[in-house]
């Protein structure tokens, strides 16, 4: 896990509007690329990556307009490894110039 303070600020709060969104927008400006996050809530009874997430990720990727570069941050307790691989493959196909996870 990264020791970067920005990464910890993103994952250590559940207040998206007040904390996560400004940090993610700042990261996008610094990196000059889209930043997509998958952050599972530890309080939710189903807090891992599962097959239903693929459809949601497809919708999310379509909303990235014509971005050619992207980053993916995943914070999850686990889940289906095949689904995680599928999500990463989808991101690689979407962000044709550069993609990092």
C-alpha cells in the first residue's frame, strides 16, 4: 500500500463531496489524466469487487469523454479476481494512450 498522504486522504473518508471529490479533481489536474476510483465501504455488508460492478464500470468509463490517459485506484477487501482483471482490461481498452492502476 502506498504511503502517499493524498492516497490515504482519498480512502480514509466516506465523505465524497467534501473530501474525495476535490482530491480526485486535484489529482486529475496534476496528472493531466482521468482518475477513477473504486473504494469499497468497510461498513457495507457486501464490500468487495463482484460481477455486478462490470456494468457500472462500463457506464463510468463511457462518462470519461475522450480521455486517452487514465489512472485507477482500487481499495477493496477482496472479491472476484476475474472481475478485477476485467475492469483493468476495460480501462486499458478505454485509455489508449496511457493507463496505470
